[in-house]
C-alpha cells in the first residue's frame, strides 16, 4: 500500500512437471511476491517432498506462499470409500500447506455426477467443506473453493454451498469465468460473493476452453483485462493474484508487465 493507491500482489504457480525447488528459486528471481504451490504429481504430490525443506526454500527465495490442492481428487465420487480417500488426501494437503507457511489452500470445484440430485450434491459439498474448513482452522489455513470452467448453473451452486459453509473462502478464476459464457462472469460472482473473496487466478482464453494463455493472446473472445481489474477494484479487492499462464515462461513474464500497467489504469 502506497498513499491512497491500492496494490495487489502477483504470484506464479509451480509447474508440477518441473523440479519444485528450482521452480521456487526461479519464481523468486523474477520478482514475484509469492508462489502458489500446487500439491500435484509428479514432483509436488503431498507424499513426494520434505515440506519443511520446501518451506525454507520459499523463505530463502523471499516469497510468500499460498497452497492449491491437486485438481484430480475425486471428492464427488458416489462411493463413500473413494470420497473418504480424497478427503484424507485433502487433509494431508492442508497439513503440508501449514508446514510450508501457507495461510490459504484452494480446492477446485468438481461438481457432482449428472444423475445425482442437486440436494445430494449440495450435501456432499457441505460435508466435505465443513470438514476441510474445520481442519484448516486447526492448522491456521483458510480453505477456499475455486470456480471451475463448467459455468452452467455453477454460480447458483456456489451461492447454496457458501450459504451452507459460512467460513469457506472463494478463489475466483477469471479465465474460468470466461469459458462458454455470453459474457465474463466476474461481476456476477463479485456481486454474489465478494465478501468471501480471498484470492484470484488470472489467465486468458478464447472463450471455448480453459487454455491458460498469456493475457491478450486470443485473436477473439479473450478477457478484457482492464475491465476485469476494474471489477476487482470496484469491490475494493487488493489482494493476491496468481498468473496461471503455462508454456514458455517468457509469456508469463510479459503478462506480469501487462497486469501491472492495467491495474494502475483500472481506477
């Protein structure tokens, strides 16, 4: 915070295909404020690292840290044993997040099978996130639910889930809110859940798939960066934003400059 200006913090996510300690070092060298550590195979699964060592590496790189659970855990599976195994893995993820110093852990929304009733789906989510939020509170880690690229009815689902789990936070993914929609969903989510917003993901796409492209890369259908940031600022958000831009790292670094310029202009 400088004067009356509000500044967000920019971070990057580790690529789980690359050496984790080298990823952390590189992210720190590029001047990012934080690393969003995704606990994901093959190199960053919960069982694959000494997380105290990783936490020291993050501190040595001059970074803050946020956590992200693996997106492939089948928490929506109708088998109670499978759901329990996924829940146990998420609890271990929160434990690892605490060991590296993260205060927030994001879990992606996976919905529920089409043959399952909404009432059952809501109850699955209530049970899951009530347990995770409570476990996170014991570890000093807030749990946040991230919107998926499957936008049909999703905001309705989120309103209901968040009403049932009062201490659940929101990680809003701007790119996900641009997939197969008539317009960006950002303002709709902020109107509904701005008081629960804890973190933001940002990448671009052409509206047809969640491609994690650099900002401005799509020829058509991409996000309007300045407008998206204006929405965040209009709801007085000045927190953390992870640039989830994959592929050649030069595109990630180019997007950093664009986002900083657009943030300053989006008053």
